[in-house]
């Protein structure tokens, strides 16, 4: 479909994901007259960043678990107004598994979703344009004991806390690398967990090179300072230049071993220290959800962790498909809001057949430029230890679903000649389980010494055969 | 006594209701997912893997990793982090593929 074909229809836009990027895009487009269908897996809008406690928990102070609550309130109120006006149709608990181009007689897109939480019933929404705001999830690299219960992703601990108002345990270590660890540690401590160690592998010296970029983002620096102050108030011991080398326990984590890293990112012998805990919240950065874009044939940048390629208007290289937020490269909620707003302006103009006017989104564009530069700097500083893969012992399970060990992956490379992730998968089953490699891909690729590359998953989530059998035209 | 997440968010859910975990009755709060109910009771693992029989529970917490699979009302392989609990739910820990205990045979 071309943009001119779209201009002839009275067009509707499907926005996939109701986090910051999807909301900003849906609201911007709807406020300019576009009919929007907003599909989201959650029971409430907000995505991961603004995940709300379940309504029935009747939380009177959900803001106690959140940063930038004022921004959320405005988004929430604007959404309510657009839904009331009939311009946004907000479909909750829709797990989109495929977006199909040239669907049906209309020639637009078919957005295929499973209805949650059962996910046995299906629904297809048609649209003339699509915005992918599928967000991201956490990257965790393998280490000894990382499959033990009580070892959770930092984001997962936060999601369970924000959504269910529960903690995984009482004594937590928060470890890994990246800006997410700070709010997670502060959140767990505020909710009553004893956070006995905050272990960041990056070293303050890693940030010094980026002083100018950091100084250009005073709001982000102030945000970090606020979290640091909260960690101090909760007496959370902060250790930098260290890493968790092992989690110990039988039925659940009982302790972790933490060790110092040298300037090359190798564990320094004789620095190991054991810390008793019943929870390890761990993360090594974020990954973009690119499945829907990949199936649509959108260009994906796979030079590092994969993300959807977009132009200055947040358009992908597939006509009628826009993308915004973490799916287009990790950069946090403020960047997602700016990208979503830009996409909304572009979509509203192009669906009316009018040339978009970049002046309309000049402020969002400046924010986008500044925050992309900021997160590029953070990304270099917060990189996992350079030699992490060497330190993954042969006996460590790297693919959690299929329980494939590092030794099996190494054998596939060294003895059987595998040189890419797909071959490693076919030889070892690593990445073939329930999660389809979403969790293990960076770990397996690191141990194998090959790039992650595009995943080429046909569906974005498991689909019951009964649903597939009912699809028209099959 | 440290404060709880419910206190922090000033949550005032309706009265607790009963569900069972492997036949044992436990309390659940309205709105909580199966995983949140289990965590509240201090239960962090409810699945044994197909290969080594290793214990698993919540890992990603957002429906991506499928580590938290659980059997609810005889339906195996439900993601505990996504599925809301409901009064009377029979939650069962799960072995391997989750089908053996249900008499469907291995799939």
C-alpha cells in the first residue's frame, strides 16, 4: 500500500502497545482527527513504565511506585477524553501475534490478536496504517545459578511490584548494569525489602568521557540524583565495578557471590564476597520487541542488539507502518513519548494526504535528538563486562527453556562449525523452547561468539493451532 | 516491622478469597495474578523443568520468558505472571510438559 492509496481512504490507525510511545502516538493522531484502535496486552494502559496496580487492589497512592506521575496523569486524562469522544477505541488484553499487510478486500493491514488472559480466542482488527509501539524487555546474561527461583529480572521484580503489589522476598540484591537498576532498587527498598547490595558492573570512570552529554541532560542527571538519594535514605550499600558471579541455593536463591572487575572487565581473583539474600534482581540492559516489525518486513538494525529502523518521521521502510519507543532503540520513557508524538503528527498528516510539517513537532524532535545522544552515551558506559562470555562456565545452562549448557553451545561452534545463532539453535535446541530465544539469544550468541542477528520468528507469541486453523485464506 | 507494598500504595482491596495450591487452601487478594498470590505466600517455584526437573518460578515477570508456567483449573502451561487468580481456582505445580498429570499423556 502506498501513502497516496491511504489518503483516499477515511482511514483508521492501529496502535500496538499502550505504553508511553503508543499512547503519545495514539493521542497525537486522534487529537488531529484520526480514528485510532489502540491494542494492548495489559488490562490497563501504561505499558511497563506506567504499569498500574490491578484495579481490584484499589491502590489509593499508586504514584508511590512511580516516577514522573504528573506526565502519566496527563496521558491518562487525554486518553479518557479521546475514548469518550469515540476517536480512540482502546482494546485491552489483546496480545497481537501478527500484523499482516494487504489483508482482505480493503488491502490494509490485518492486526491479529489473542484475547487475554486465556488467549484461546482470537480477534482481527483491520487498519489502514499501523504504529508499532511494542516496547522492550530485559536482557540477562547467563551466570552460575541464574535459573534458581528468586533470581528475577530487575524489570520483572518491578513489574510484579507495580502491578501486583508483591515482593519476591525480603532480602534482595540488585545487580547487573544499566539505568533501570536504580529505580528498581529504590522501589524494592521503599516497598519494604531489605536491599542488602546494589552491584553495578560499570565504573564511574566509564561515565567521565561522556561528561558533556550528561551535562546537556540536567533532568536525567537530577533523576539519577533523586534515586541515589533514595538509595542512601534506605541505606542501600552501592558497589560499582563489581559483578555477580554466582547465585547459590537448591530450591531457591540463598546467597550470591559478588566479585570486583579489573579495568578490562575480567573478574579479579580473590575479591569474591558472599552475600546472603532470598532475591536477586538482575539485568544487563534492555532489548527491543521487533517480532511484529520483522514479520512485516521492516528493516531491522542488527549491528548490535536488534531494533526497528525508522526515519525522521518515525516511519519504517514499509509503507503505512510507523514505529516508536523502545522497539526503535532503547532510550526510556521520555524518548518514547517524543517519538510517539512525532509519529502521531506524521501519521495524521499523511493519512489526510497532506505533507507533514516538521515545525509541528520541533520540540519533540529536539528532545529526541538530545535523549538519543544521552542514551547512546549511557549504553557505552553501562555495557556488560567486556569478557563476560569467557566467564560463563561450561556447566552453566544458557538456554533456560531447553536447558542447553554453554558446553553444548561451544561444541556446536568448535566441533561442528556453527558460525551463526540459527545453526547453533538447530544443533543444540538453544532458542527453540517456549520463549523462542527471546531470553537466551544474547547469552547464547555471546558464548558462541557470533552476532545475535534477526530472529525471524513468524509469530510474536505462541498461537493455539485452533486459532491458526480459523484464519481466512489458509 | 517494615512496611509492605500494599501499605506503600495505600491499597484497600476487598476481602481475601480462597484458592488452592496442590490442594492446600491459601488466601488471595482481588486483582492479583496467580504469581502475585504465590509470592504473597512465600512460594517462589511452582514448576519442574522437562529435562533436569529443576525448580522454576517467575523470571521476566512480563510474559516473555515462560518460566513461570503453571496449571490452573486443569489447564497447563499458563503464565502465572499474566493470569489473574479467581475465587476457587485450583492451582497446580507443574512437571515437565505439564500434560502428564492430567492424564492427556505426554504431548
